[in-house]
């Protein structure tokens, strides 16, 4: 489908499609772009010329936003929580996926089915019991208090993706390992995992970005401002200062830019995390 | 096979028989503690009248549910809003994604650029997108009204989030903006698997572009449509962040959705039992609708 040479005739024929796509692309990128541009403007310039590009770009807003909203702390918190939750998801899912795809045991199909039901479970409906449960275990207002629920929500879907991927490992390899008397652990560690790196990376990025952007669980569990994740910081801080547009925009921009830049650089991996499951499913 | 190693893939010893259960137990443990148990505990709590802190819990049986079904107008309002929103999202989010996917799949130049741009809102947090669109809908300074004024349509301008008629739709538009790239990517993956010979054969038979879409592309994309509709529905039923940031349920109760109601009843009004009952109902609605969708699409897949 990809032609190496720039085919002028074909591209000219497709100009109408490009026109539509350019318009759509403007719709999808301009709001974000505007907010980022606006944060380079001073408050005055914002009111006087909201649409023009900033004449004298200033980073004062960013510095103010960073300090007032404690964004450094928020980034660290989000980082700790997301990373730990993804690691936990991977640990738990890889072993379980291996068991389901390469081992035989009673109740395998039933257990797999029940876990997959978890994909549909809405955690928004369960915040009350989760809150009470965490309170009982003294995990409220702590990193673990959010890491465990996040990991729990992410396991069923990750398991699904990994099981499909693991199953695709050719059986000749397993037969060869059998002849060698390989143990399960060795097989998993030396063969299955290296062959499944694309799926593992895709799952990590996909779950990681969902967890990074999550709000309701962290809203419920985290009370101490020192522990607030980025979405929670945005929600509480910006609601207080919603009239101060410069501050609002710069805070928003600072919180958005990292993940948008990460995505632009790694975009193949992001999308692969989705389609690895979607195409097979 | 000389499998003397107790742990090797082929041995039948006790260790090898319990190994699978060992491998799967962390997953099961996590899910039981933080998913299964909360679901059951939710049902348990919903049978009580409780404010969450005091040791005084009054067993009221199904009273909470009775109150919900007979005394609670906001609940029906919230369900209505949730359903309207979900239906709108299921239809338009997938439609826009499909349209974008079809267009992007036809061109070669800049394809990655377009795909990336459409997907950027997907990776942003709902909180950030909510704030961006709150500003966009600002009646005085916002981009939406700005554009209308620019083309001379001052009459259409309104406070999109404050207007009873437009608030829910406004949030829906923002949600579609965020997620259309996702449905697009799923569809794109499916489109790439359609063999081009089909289109060539159809072209020879004299079928135009639109007919080709209707009779080749769309039917062959049924698995992707199924996934998109299912995920969009499940996701839309759970909508909380948008409402929390953009409208706080207002104006009036026009944008109050069920998850928002659950949160409010539980953590602001401290009616824990009541909130748990609503949570249980939401849970059942999601499971029920999911099964309906799965059933419906299994019927198409022959």
C-alpha cells in the first residue's frame, strides 16, 4: 500500500480528501494548540488579542503555575503510582496469562471467563465499597490505596491481550523445550516473554496512560495534597482559580505537554497497544 | 520424554499440578480483594442506612431500592441522562471514527501525521480536555462562540454549558472529540486487513466508491464496530470526570449522570447505603447492556 515514489497524479486526485482531513485535523488540534499558545501570553495580551500568536512569549505563567499548583510534586506522585501499578499489572498478568495459555488445569476456562468479566466492571459503581475496604486496611490516603485498585482494573484486559499473544507462540518451540526438560519458569522467562515484548510494551503504555489520567479513584482515596496525582491536582487547583485564565492555561499546558510529546515520539507503540487486542478480538 | 525435573512442562507430580494455580493466584487474589469483594460488599452495604462513619448502621433491607424506584426523581433523571449520553456516544463516536478511518486509509501522503493528530486527544486526561472545552464553551471568550460570531451567526451563540438544552450535548461533543481518534485507530486496523482485490472486483462490476463502502468496507468491519460500540458504551455509562469538571451536574440536573449521583450521595450527602444501592444498580446496568451488545453482534457474525 505504500508507494515509494511521490505519485503526483494520485495525490492531486486525492486533494478533496486532504481538504476534509485538514479541516478535521484543525478541529482536533486547534483547541489544544490554542491553550498552549495562550499560556505564553501575559494576562493583558490574552484579553486584548486572544487569537493572535503571542508577540512576546513569556514563560512567567509556567513558572507561576508550576509553583502554585505544586506540579513537580504532582508529576512525581503520578509517576510513582502509574509505574507501580503497571509493574504490578504486568507481574500478575504475565504469570496468569502463561498459566492460561500454556498450562492445563481444572477450571481453566471458567476462571478465565470470570476474570474477563472484570473488563466490564465499572469501578465508578464500586468507589463506596473500595473506600470502606481501603479504610479497613488502613490504605486510605496512600500510594498503595490507589495502586491496588488501578492494578485490579487493568488486569483483566491485559490478561486478555497477553493470553492471545502467548497462544500464538508456535508449538514447535514448546516441543523443543519439552525435549530439553525445561521448567515452566525458564520457558516463560527465556522464550515466552522475549517473544511477547511488543504486546507487553503495548499493554504497559496503554494501561499506563489510562492510569496516569485517572480521576475518580484518586479523588476518593487521596486526601493529603502531598499525594495528589496530576489529574487530581488539576481538578482541585483549577477549580479554585478558574477565573485566572493565564494561570489555568499554563497549568493545563504543563500537565498535558509531557504525555502529548511522549505520544508523538512513541505513537506506534501507543496504537499497537490497542490494536494488538482489537484485531484479534 | 525424560522429564525428571519436577517442574518441567511434562511431569505430572503434585508440584506440577498445583503450579498453574500458583501462577494464577496473584491475579485471582488481586481481583477478589479489589473487585469481587467490593461488588459483594456494595450489595451488603446497600441494605443498610448508614452515613459511613458512625457505628450505627440500620438494617433496612430493600428500603433503599424502594426509595430509588419510587421516591427518587433525580435517579430517573440521571439514568435518562446517562442513557442519552451513552446512545449519542455509541452512535457518533463510532461514526466519526469510521469516517476518519475511511478517509485516512485512502490517502498515502501525510497519513501518519493525520493519524497522530486525531489520536492526540485520546492520550490527554479527561480532566485536561474538560478544562479546555469548558473554556471553548465560554460564552464570551470561548472559541465556539468566537467562530460563530466570526461567520456572522451571533444568534446561535449561547452559554453552551449553562443552557438547559445544550449542556449534555456540549459534553457529548467534547467526549467525541476526545475519543474519535480511538475508534478511528481500531477501524484503521480492520481496514488494513481487507484485501484490495475485493475493491478492484467491485470497481470492475461498476460499483462506485459509496457502494464499495456500503457493501465491502462496512460489513467487513463488523468486528471492529462491535468492539468500538461495546467499549464506547461501557465507557460512556461510567462517565464522571466530564461532569465533575465541566458542569457539576448542572444546569439544574441536566447533566447529572449516574456515576456522579453515586459519588455525590456517598461522599457529600453521606448516604452510604443509598449510594451503594445506586452503585449496584449501575453495575447491573453495565453488565446487562454489555451482554446485550455481545448477543446482538454474535447474531451478525456468521
